[in-house]
C-alpha cells in the first residue's frame, strides 16, 4: 500500500481511472440496454469530466472521511490487514458514489424539476455495481499492479 504522498497520488489516480472507466461503461450499457463493442471507446472518450471530479473529491474530501469512517469499525493495529483494506474500500464507495452520481445527474441532464429523482435513481443503479467492482475487481487489480510498480521501482533504486 502507499507509503508516501507521491505513492498515494499514484495509487488513487490508478484506482480512480479504472473505476471511472468501468462505471462510465456500465452507465452507457444501462442507457442502451446492452453492452456493445463501440461503448468501450465511447466510455474512454466520455469519462474525463467524471474522472476530474472523482479525483478532486477523492483527494481533497473523501479519502480522509472514508478512513475515519472505516476506523470506526476496524483497528489497523489489531485487525487483519485485509479487513482494514476492505473497510476502507467500502467506505470510499459509500462516500464517493453520492458525489459522483449527483455530478453526473447535473452534467448529463442539467438542473431540471426531476433532478432529485434522477439522482436517486442513478445512485441506486450505480452503488451496487461500484461496490462490487471496488471490492472484487478494481481494488485487487490495482493493489497488485501497484505492488508490481513499487517492486520494480525499489529494485531500480537498489
């Protein structure tokens, strides 16, 4: 896991990139009723406004809040490291999904009379997928890639 601010910046950027890409792809598939090959490129091209918002919200607001919330349930000194990691990931999803779905509601639909119901609908549609992606796929993938990068970096230093 990240040991410095520079490493934390790299780790959170990698995590944000993959999560935003996959959630953008998921939302495009939901809107169209299917997952088709052209949507992969469409998601890659359209994910950047959400990525910028996620990165800013994650870096300046959510990461500290998620840690505080997670540490209400687990103790990093006493509990198993995987339990601590999963608790932090769960709290990150719980904190970020409301922010990004609110942004996406206004960004894609504007401020309308039905913005609140659109936001709640998007929140309910996105939360389970974001949670599963973070816990079972993106979190483990990014942790392994990050470990590999740090291993190569440390070998190059030696």
